[in-house]
C-alpha cells in the first residue's frame, strides 16, 4: 500500500543531485530542503546561471558543469531527472552505470521500449522510480485505498474518469514547448496528464489492474487556439478511450485541455454492491463519497473524507516514497515494473487512435 512516509528520526538523509532547474526541478530542490529524509547536494542545468540562482536560493552546495561532475560526488546517492523525456535516456544510462538511484519525472519515458532499456541498465540494488505516482503519494489516497481493499464495492466492475479543462485566456507567455510536442514528450495531454491518471486508476487496488485491450480516439488543438501554444505543437489535446482489463474490469476514460466548453470532472469507481465518487487532485472543497446498496433504503451514502491535501503537498510525497525505497530496499510506488504497465497502456492508446481500431496492450516488463 502506498502511503506518504513519516521520517521522525532520520539519521541518514538521501543525498540527491537534480538535473534540470526549471519549474519542476525547482520544486524538487524546495522539497529536498524541507524533508528530513533527503538533502540536495548538487544541481545541473544547461543554463548555468539558472542553476546558480537555484542553488543560491536554497543553499545547495554544488553547481555542476556536467553530469560526470555530479556523479563523481560521493555525497550524491541519487539523481532526479527533471528534464523533458526526449533527453533523459543517455543521462539515465550514465546515472545507473555510476551506481546511483534514479527518480524520473513523468512520463517515465517516451515509450515502453525505453522503459525496457532502463530495466536492462538497472543494477540489482538500484531504485528506479517515476514521479507519475504523485497523486497516490498524497494523504488523501490512503482512505480511497482502504475502501477498495476492504471490498466495500463488492465485486469491482469498472471506473469512469473524465477531466476536461477549458482553454485559458490568450497567454502573454506561451507554455513550455514540451507540453504539446511529441518529439519532446512523446505526445500531448495523454503523456502529460494521462500518465498520472493511469497510474492512479491502475494502482489504487491491492492487486494493480492489468489492461489487456484499448480502443482510443484523439484530437488536436482547435483552430482558434493555434497561437495559444508554441509553433509546431502536434500533441493531442483531447483523448477518449475504452480500456478492458483482466477480470472483466473496464475503464471509460476521457481527458482534454484547451476544451471549448466548461470544466468537467468526474471520477467514479463502481462494483456490484457500491460505488465511490472521488477526486485525484488536491481539492479541499471536495468530499469523497461511498455509496452502497441497502436492502431497505435502496442506496445509502457515507463520507469517506474531506480532502486534506494542499497543492504544496503534491511534490513531497513521491520524494518521501523514493527515499523510503532507497533506504529500505522496498519497491517504490511507481517502480519500473508498474511504470512499464502504465506506459504500455499509453502506447496502446496512441496505436489504437492511429489505427482506428482496438489494440492489445504489451504484456509485463
């Protein structure tokens, strides 16, 4: 079971180096300064002035000129790879060859083939994990897991997931290119957000779900939003899919951004004796509700939780989980085996949309 880990008596924090000092790399350094289980020892970025500014802001002792310099530091036990997916593989191979542990930003890779390569490079005692488990490492995940583990839904049947985000006002500064360029991130909204969604959907059960077939459709930016993003943005902005898993479990999935309509959010898991309405994202205004069949009233409800998470919590839990795995040798929330399952499902969704027909999901790593 994935839980955010308390470290009240840490005597040996994990020393990390952070590669990439943009928005997400900054969050990793911030978290590393706040948690007792981890210590930021070095940073690296192609723009050295950006790395130096980040190091000065958080008191990181070393700014490295290259990855070789970072990996030569005895105090760096693990590396956080906070750069776009297209650039990670050569550096990840160097990190693993040096015997360091590796925490990859999401998505775990450009495709499932790259995950297989990561697995082939990993040593027997090395921890390799992905940040796609951020939402399962929030405090709000434990009550959801407990409801499902207790069998309160009866026999699980399926899930409905729908998240549509309306287009923002025309931006003065365009969003980062990698968000909607397949050559940098493997795709668009499906790689950027779908990796989180599928990590949660597949990993919220005592025995993770195993997708077998996928039927998907995808669409790109509408004509009125072309200048809201960088030129040559070819990533999808709207995805629908039907995912069939082992044991007859089925997922109806939809994710979209730059949607020409209002915000929509629905997440329900259901079985033959109950259903659970929940949210994945930090939302202190949301109440997770369990609905159960009742032989007198027909259907009754109970509150599972009022969400305790804050947006600031989103980055800390996955780092704690990674450090727990490094120190204890246990499996991280999104280790390579599980991350491969998520990525193979994403790959199948792209193949299905391109072929216009259902496709099979690659088997396990």
